[in-house]
C-alpha cells in the first residue's frame, strides 16, 4: 500500500500543495504527455490514414520505415493507455485528499469532469484537433467517479472485462469482412465465366476492391484532404465537421466506453495498490517492464507480418490478430513504461530528466493543448501550411522541437506559478473561486 499522507488541516476543499504531490506520478504523466505526441504529430502532419498505415503517406523505406516500427512497437496506444490510467488514478487521489479534509469529493469530482466537456469541445472544434480526449475523459470520468470506492481487485477485474469487450467486436468485424471477401471471390469466378453476378455479389466485389485500393492511395483520394488542411480555418472545419461529430458521438460509445473507462479502472486500482507511488517491490516493477518488452516484441512481429502483405487492409487475418491483441498489448506496454519511470524516480537516477518530466506532468493539461496550438500552427493552412510536406521521420523533428518548448516552458513557468494556466482555470472552476496562482501568495 502507498505510504500515508501527512496530516492535513480540516479544510472543506483546497488545491493540491507541492508537499502533497507524488513525484513519480508527475513524472509518468509528463512522459505520457510528451510520448503521446510521437503518434499524434503524424495525424497533425499527414493524411489521416497515415496515422497507422505508412503505405498511405509518410514513406515505407529507410528512416521512415524504422520510425513507423518504433512508433507501433513502443508508442502506439501505449501513451493513450497510460494517460487514461493516470486519469483514473487522479480520480482516486483527488477523492482521498478531499475526503481527508472533510470535503465533498463527489461534488468536486463531478465539477472537474463536467468542466472538461466544454474544454474538449473547444479543443476539437475551435482548434480542429481530431484526436481530442478531454471530452471523452469528462463524460466517462463521471461514470468512473461512482466506482472509486471499490477494492483494487474489483477495479482490475472491471477494467480487464471492459478491455475484453474488444475481443467479440474484433471477431465480428473479421467475420463480416471475411464474408465480403468470400462473396467478392464468388463474384469474380462468375464474371470470369462470362456471366453476370447478382447485385449482392457485385456490391461485395466493389466493396472488396475499394478496400484493396486504399493503399497505395491514388492522388485524387488524398487531394481533397490536403487542400482542405492547407486552407483556411473554415476549410479545415468544413472538411472535418462530420468526422469530429462522429468521433464525439458514435465512436465514443462504440470504442471509448470500453477503452478509456477500462483503463480508468486499471489506473484507479494501481493507485490504490501503490504502483504509481513507487511502493511496490523492485521485482514487481521489473515484471511490468518485462511484460512491456514482450508486448513490444509481439507488436513488432505483427507489424512485420503486415509489411510483408504490403500494408494491405485485405490482410484480414493479420488485422484480426492485431485488433484482438491491441487492447492488452497497449496495457502491458503502458505499464512497462510507467515502471521504468517510477524506478528512475525512486532510485534518484537522471535527476535532470526526472525534473523535466515532472514539470511537464504538473502542467499536463496546458501542455496537451499547447501541442495542438504549436502543431496546427505549423502544419495547417492558417499557420505555415506544411501539411503533407514532411515524411514520417521528419515529423519527429517537429516532435523534438515541441518537446523542447514544453520542457523549457514548464520549468520556467513553475518557478513563478503554482500551476499551468489551464490547470489554474480548471481548478478555479472546480472550486468555484479563483485559486492562488503565484508562488508565495496566500492559499
């Protein structure tokens, strides 16, 4: 179990002080914020399908190829899983601190989550970031609040059960796609005999051919997206309007209810078990690192198999194995990364890196939105308009530049202020009053 917190004065509510912070938790959060941009920068920079498929855009040879392999084996989904687990851990930690002061944890937690919803809407629609998670966390966080008092084992079981819901979904998708492939093959045989297939078979053949034609993309298939993203804010908004709405409605209920909420529960359990506080034995963290390495190896093998198939969406069996294993490989990979950071913090190693990660983690909300501002300003038409101009490997130079800005900015900002700017706004809205911002000001 995590070590006991020092006794606190009986206040109804107040924000977290420096003395209450868990260094390892801040460092892991900072790593997750910086790591999530390793994948997100691809979506900022290239046509949307290039996010997971290098044959669609970004390059499949040389440094581009190795960049993609590093992304899918070490970062893809891992950082989002880690971010989600930390959000769940934050719910428990926030509730514990408020209740120790005699405050109403449920009321404050609901306010915290409710205020994330408009932040997420603005982030997605005003800044045009398709990958926003604030809206999702705000809505699903209100559900997670009701489970904060459960035992760690119960929370772990609930989390794993939610993640396991992707198994029947993946099997159903595979079955439906396999049926289309079989009907398309039947239609092809009929056509080769000089006969006309039924409308159902002909439609299946057209659907299958469209699926195979996704990669490599024809120039006209990416032209509209590239022109829109290099255009004005209105051009981007018109192009992404339908996608953004679908992502915050249908996709939320079809995917994130299981994905994010499942990771919330796992994170809540791990916080209660002392994982993020560095309270486990060294062997436990080493086991988590080993699991993360095994997950990286499995992801690499799946990526190599898909590469041998030309990154085709017609490779149904490979895609099925990917979809079936993805939730659990992400979880294992995220735990492995977290264990590495916790051990570094606990052992006092790499103090400069640890301080940088902790500073970024303490301003995670502000830095997450800052990534969007910087990347859209560089890639989209209302800024420098460099969309679809860089290769996958070259986008890592943008990641490095943004990372440097975030680290230096966070370190400098926190010398004078208690919180990041968005953290301050969020806290003030949660507590219903302006919170002390400058260091040294009365609490």
